[in-house]
C-alpha cells in the first residue's frame, strides 16, 4: 500500500485526499494545523457579522469520516525534506510518504510596509475574521459611549487593496453602516466616520473588465465608500495611517487585503521559491527535481495555458488537488502523468446588497447587479462542504436580507476592546496590536 502525506486541509489538500481515499491501494496522512477547513471566500461575511464562524469552518474528521484510510493529524509542519519526502512537525514528529503533497496555502504579504504587520488586520483565516468583527463592534461601542472618540478616528475604517477581498469588505462595510449600524446604534453620529478603500492602481477589481470596474466603483461610492486610488499606504500606526500623498487618516481599524504570499512553511522546504514565495511546479504539478513531491493551490506557481501563473483561487486549488491525486494514481498504476489542464469557470465578486459582478466561463460572459448577486450566493453556497452549512448560510443571508439585522454581532475577542485612544505612532508599537496573537494562514 502506498502512503501519501498531504500538508494542508484546504481546497487543494482536501480534494486530493478525498480522491485518493477512494483507491484501495493508497493510505493518506493529512496534516493541518487546524482541525477544520476554513472557507476563505466567505471570511468577509464573518468579519461583517453576516455569518457565524460555524457557517464557514468544517471539521476535517467529519468531512472525511467515511474514509478510514485517511489519517488526520492536527499539527503544524515546520520543515520539509523534499529528498526523503519527510515532514517535521512543531511537536518533533516526522511523517514520511512515498508521495508528498504540499498544499499549505497563503498568508498576508505586507510588502514591508512599516507597522502593517502589527497594526492592521489581515483577512486570511477564521481568527482574522473574528478579530475584525470584534474590533469593529468594539470601536462602535466605544464611540457610542463617548462621541469625542469619533475625532480620533473611531468610525474610520481603512481597507488596503482594491482586489476582490478589499472590494467585498468595503461594500459590506458600506451596507452595514447604512443599515445595521444606524438601526442598532441610534445615538451614534455616523457622519463623523468613513470607509476608505486605498489602492495603488487606478481602479478596483483589476482582474475584471472595465465595465465591471466602473460598476463596482459606482456601487461603492453609492454606499459612501471613499476611494483613494493611485495611492499607497505608507505607514500603519496604532491610531492612524499615512498615505503616499502625505495624507494622514486617524483610524483604529485597518484591514489588509493588499496582497498575499505563500504560507511561511515555504521558507523551510529547502529549495529556492518563486514569485510570492510559492513553489514553482512543472506542468504535472511536481516540484522540479523531486518527481514524487507535488505543490498545489495557493502554495504553488502553476503555469496556465497562456504561460502566466494561474491566480490564487479556490477553483484552481480544488482542481489542482484532484489532478494531483489523478497523477499519483497514474504513477502507482505505471501510467504516465498528465499536465494539469485548468478549466476556467470565471470570476465573481460581491460588492454589497443586490450588487455583484460576475464574468462567467472562458468567454467571460458578464453579469452585474441583482442577477450576479443571486449567482454569487448560489455559487458560494454550493461550494460549502456540507448540506447543513448550505442551509444555515442561506438562512443567515435571508435573515440579513429581509430582516436587515446582523445575525452574529458578537464581540467575543476581548483583546480587541483594549484600544489605547491616546497612544499613537512609533511609541505605540510595543502595545497590543491586532496581530499580537494572530498567525495567519
Ligand atoms: C478573504 C478571501 C476571499 C477569497 N475569495 C475567493 C472567491 O470568492 N473565489 C475564489 O475562487 N477564491 C477566493 N479566495 C481564494 C481561495 O480561498 C484560495 O485560493 C484557496 O483557499 C486556496 O486553497 P489552498 O488549499 O491552496 O489553501 P487554503 O485553503 O488556505 O488551505 C491551506 C491549509 O493549510 C494549512 N496550513 C498552512 N500552513 C500549515 C503548516 N505549516 N502546517 C500544517 N498546516 C498548515 C492551513 O491551516 C489551511 O487549512 C479568497 C481568499 C481570501 C483570503
């Protein structure tokens, strides 16, 4: 029986494990630092209190309960020996396989922006989303209690990066402040606050068509989101951000959607990594020089049909996971491996209530507005791992849509209440920041 060791139980690793598990001659060890799969595309809905964590995180043992040949180990892999296909964990254990699959995903890339790693909130894990939700609720409660804090930026929310994640987050905040917050905090003067989306490019949603970009821009502006395009965030402090044009915005909530790189494990695999710290792979998804080692999803640079790298998307991760399993099974059966052939289903982004953009299929058929909104909800619910999760997500969305109330506005991360309203700048770097106990990816 061949043994396959998989690192990472996300879209890529899990799909690889599920496909291999059907084969009687293969046993799998799936290692993940968490005991759940997190559904990243819906993280921003947890951050915006539209969904609860249990709607978007799924226990790995439950998902794989019908596959006795998959052994799950909850552990952080700290280093990898590609030559022997062995991984070493934080507890000092080692797992060796006939095949090794590396699918450890991404983490935030702050591009060396001073203060960003300590004072901004990335949005790449469940913990990140819960921290954002608690911080947003905390500043609202503080400003409600003491309106003088509004001048110190209590109600300013700065989102860095105008890609799908930043745009979705900005649209959600626009909706929340126009509806939910107004209703829940009747005494709060929201006029003193703003949602600002900062991006160094000249448009939001760079990967989409100009029509979709124009629609997204208009929709965000209608929701009161201020766009600061062609501008970089230069520094992030505990109480303000400094932009490249010299502007200073007082704020205690900076959300970082400004870029990503491979999970930190890629520093300890013993080979030179490529763009974004990811492992460059061959067309068959193996790492050059290591025929029985595969790298997948967000952890790999996978070349597409046009010669450029495929984007970091759930569909790329999911398909590469299944393809890798197919190649491993071909190897075991003595058949040749096949080059990965990505089937592009298109891209979509939610911009807020009743507003989304979608470019469907390889020919990029464009949808906008309520139709795209409905398509977005359908596609994302369908991707959720269990029937129960799909039903619960739809119930929460319906409650939010018709009742205009946030189902899960719970401030449960107490450390996010500790805001030093007088502390600012470099001197504050040593005090508690959002990422003090948060490790992404
Ligand atoms: C906020 C956000 C929104 C997104 N929206 C969309 C969207 O709408 N549509 C879309 O297609 N894509 C979207 N994506 C991208 C998509 O979620 C990723 O491309 C996809 O999750 C990648 O899958 P993966 O399996 O490669 O990595 P992940 O899903 O990140 O899984 C990696 C796994 O590895 C584990 N791990 C990491 N390091 C270690 C270690 N050292 N030891 C053990 N385990 C480890 C992690 O715990 C995790 O479970 C979004 C991403 C984000 C962050």
